[in-house]
């Protein structure tokens, strides 16, 4: 009886994982469309500074959500043993700036965050 319950639980877990992967995949296309539209609006010269700030926040949020969707899809690929990992070069200064940029809204007033990455 216990093995039957384990089989049912395993099947339910697999169904949940498929659901999450499917939902994440369905979110990806409209999300990328929103990111593209935001980038297009930011490239225009006729937007106000206030609108540009809000669009940059929207773009950063969209990119973070896109990364989360990709993580969900990667998790599913890992569980199916279908993930291919590729080693590639990154601009460390850019990565550090993005991480620090995401922390700045949470910093107390008067606190300054400095970064130093060697070349």
C-alpha cells in the first residue's frame, strides 16, 4: 500500500512540475514583448525624464521576472536531465553594477555603496 501512495505522490509531483514549466513558458513570450516595448520607448528622445526613470524601473523589473521564468524552466530541465551548461565570459564590472543597482533601493539614506572591480 505504501508503494502505491509513493507512486501517486510521484505522479502528482511530476504533474506540478509540468504545470510550472508550462506556465513559465507561456509567460516568456508576452514578458519579452513588454521588455521590447519598454526598450523601444526608452530609445525615444521625446519622453520626459520622469517617464524615463519609470521605464527603466519597468525594464529592470521585467528583466528580473524574465530571469525568474528562465530559472523555473532551467529547474525543470535539470529535473529532466536535459539542461546543457555552457561556460562563457562575462563582464564582471557589469554584473557587479547590476547587483549593486538592485540593492540601492533598499539602502538607508546616507549610505553609499562603492564598487571596485579590477580590469
